C-alpha cells in the first residue's frame, strides 16, 4: 500500500489505480499520521530497550542470589572449621596440662629418689 499527499477536504480521498488503493491526505493529516507512526516506533523502541534491561537485571539478580547462597555455604563451612580448630586447641590445652602434671610428678619422684639415694650413699659411707 502506498501513501501520497494531496489537498482535499477532511476525509482522505481513495483512488484505486492498477488494482492498488491509494489514499490522498491533506498536509495536516500527513503530519498527524507521520507523528503517530514515529511515536509508535519510539514507544516500541523504548519497550524493547526496557525488556532487554529487564532480562539483564533478572540475570544479574539470579547471579547475585547464587553468589549469596555460595557465600553463605562458605561461611557455614568456615564456621565449622573454626569450631573444629577451637575444639582441637582445647584438647591440646587439656593434654598439655596433663603432661605438665606428669612431668611435675616425675620430677618430684626423681627428686625424692635422688634424695633417698644420696641418704643411702651417705649412710653406706658412714658405716
């Protein structure tokens, strides 16, 4: 369909030429149609732009949600590691206290044994 512009009354004139229909518009009607077409093209462009931005933001939201889930899992795992290290440290402290007591007891026993040996040697020497 072709559009041509000619001056006439309020209604466009319709001309059938070679099996095709031609509409003749006034300059005001032509400007109105052109503005309407440009406005609809602009609106379609804006809609397409907003749809692509919406898809991009949706994708970014999914990536953000996935990242948050992964970081929460990592945080939970690190908390378990820290708890295990604290338990291991407390266990080492308990073992260290037990070993310290053992060493002190052996030191006391060795001192008593050494004192007894010195006394016995002294008694033997005196006899």
